[in-house]
């Protein structure tokens, strides 16, 4: 596997073990059928508990049975899962960074004990409801409301483009608490079998086809006060979750790009035209050289982020830079790999076109490429281009 500057040498035993476990899992359980799942628009649900058994959900958190592995180990895990498919990595990202993380960081003791072990094992599936039909890049404009009524909250509104919502048991729903002054955004743990909750599936996707995506409709849904995440108020809540997930995405995108590179290199070595392997032609070598260089640069960025995160110095803007760079890199390189495979490259028999299609989602979710460039622009100039 591509490791041009020998990053492997800096990994400790646990990091190698987690990476190898994930790689083996992908080789045995994801790679054989993922093309068919992508074609059929189905998610391999049987892998949910298997990933739980292997400890793939939020292993970088600790307590409540979670092992607290290094941020490098967590990143390598995301990298290997996305080498399989972005849909598989999305499952683990949402469950770990967008559902378990907010409960771990902002939940009550009772919420942590109730939810974290079952989410870790995959017995319970979670989803994260922030985006709304009219509020994507600007989630602060959200219209979903929570109104206090005695010892309960009544939630109304709708969320869309929610990964896993049709298969989720619990949703972390971000809503404006209209009973408090200035209606701050708060997080609510909403069980999806409650009266008034609907989770319609979104079909017709041409990207991220091996992942379940849906809506969350909330029609006067009553939840007890104990369902509110007590430890956070305001957009800081959802945004801090996104920073966690985006960190994993910076690694995941490298996995997708690496799989494209390995596929293109193998193909170019085997495929002969004009009585020679196409890998012997300068144009094809130039493409592989560019791909390997771009992937290596992205690897260095994510490894540096892991060090900063480990010592508590990672800023969200630095994560934005890596999401901006690495996903765009993976999207570009997937297209080059696809092109190197000629006609075969447009089929599900090979991974690049599937990764390329997936990267359209990864480029858009968790803050679009444009939005990350504006975050960087604000950080670099002091001027916000948002308002
Ligand atoms: P818009 O915000 O309408 O943007 C449209 C275009 O305008 C984009 O190109 C954008 O970059 C550009 N734009 C917007 N504002 C500006 C500006 N100020 N300056 C310049 N350009 C701008 N959301 C969740 O909450 N939970 C999930 O689990 C989840 N999973 C998803 C899974 C999939 C498969 C997809 C496709 C999306 C998912 N999302 C999820 C939603 C995702 O985060 C949003 O799609 C994303 O934030 C963009 O919002 P939007 O689609 O409404 O696009």
C-alpha cells in the first residue's frame, strides 16, 4: 500500500493492529459485495454489529467501555474503511463522531450509561439531524423548534439528508429551544419509534449509493426533559461534533484515493496496448506520479492533525484546511484513476468510478468545499464572508 515517505515506521503496535484489523475487515466483508450494493442502492446492514464487535465506533473516546485509542489509530481506521467505501466509513463516522461524541461530551451520566455501550456495539444505531430542507450550509437558520410543556419538550420540524435515519433507533436532533431566552440551539436524543417521528428514505441518489440516507420528520414529538443534552447550548454543540467527524473524513478521503491509486497502478501494469503495459507509457506514469504525490501530501497533513489533536491543540480551521484539501484531492484523483482504466473504469467491477461518485457527497457534506474555503478565508484575513 502506498506509504511513500515511510509513515508506517512511526506507528505504534496498537495503531498497526487497528489498521490491519480494519484492512482485513474491508478485504473480507466489504470489497467482495460493495459493487453490487452500490449498483442496487443498498447498505450492507449486516456489517453494523460486526463493526461494533471490532470496536470501530468511537474507539478514540474513553470510559463506558470505550478504549481511548490514539487519534492516529482512529484516523487509520477511517482511512481503511473508506478504502472500502465512503458509505461504510460514513456509518462509522456518524455513529462515533456525530452520535456517541455529543453524548460523551455533553450528555448526562444517565444518558452516557444508557446509550454509549449499545451504540459502541452496534446494537443501537444513531443518526445526526442538523441539515434542514431550507438550511444546509447555514444550519444556524434552522426552523426546528422545541417548546417546553411541563416536564417535556415538544419538537416540530424536519431534517433532511440524514445518514442512517431510516435504520436509526435514536436521532441526535438539533433544535431551537423556544422556551429559553434567545431560543438557543440544543441537542435532543429522540427515539425514532416515538409518535410523530417519520424517517423516510431518500432514493434516487447517484452518489453514496451503499449508504442509507433519509429525512427526519418531527410532528409534535414529545420527549422528556431528560432527553436534552445538558452540557451544551448554541451552535457550538453541532459544530464541535462536525469537527470530530471532519477530522475522520480527512483520513477517509485518503483511503478512497489510495484505493484508486492501487487499482490504477495494478491495472496499468497488467493492461497491454501497443504490445506494452500501459504503465510503461510516460503519460500514464505522469498520472501515477501525480496521484502518489497528492496522496502523500494529504497523508502528511492528516498525520500532523492527529498530533495536534492528541495534545489538544487542533483548531477547527486546521481541520477545515485538511477537509478542503484531502477531499478535493480524492475527488480529482479518483477521476484520473477512472480514466486510466479506460472503458472498464466506468463499471462497478473496479472501484474508482464508485469512489468518484461517492466523493461528490463527501465534497458536499460536513461543510461544502466552498464553505471550508470561506472558513479558511475568515481565519486568514479576519473578515467573515458569510454575513
Ligand atoms: P446549500 O447550502 O444549498 O449549498 C448549495 C451550494 O451553494 C453549494 O455549492 C455551497 O457551497 C454553495 N454556498 C452556500 N452558501 C454559500 C456561501 N455563503 N458562499 C458561497 N457559496 C455558498 N446532514 C446532516 O445533518 N446529517 C447527516 O447525516 C447528513 N448526511 C448527508 C449524507 C448525504 C449523502 C448528503 C448528500 C448530505 C448529507 N447531509 C447531512 C447534509 C449536508 O451536510 C448538506 O448537504 C450540506 O451541508 C450542504 O447543504 P445543502 O445541500 O443544503 O446545499
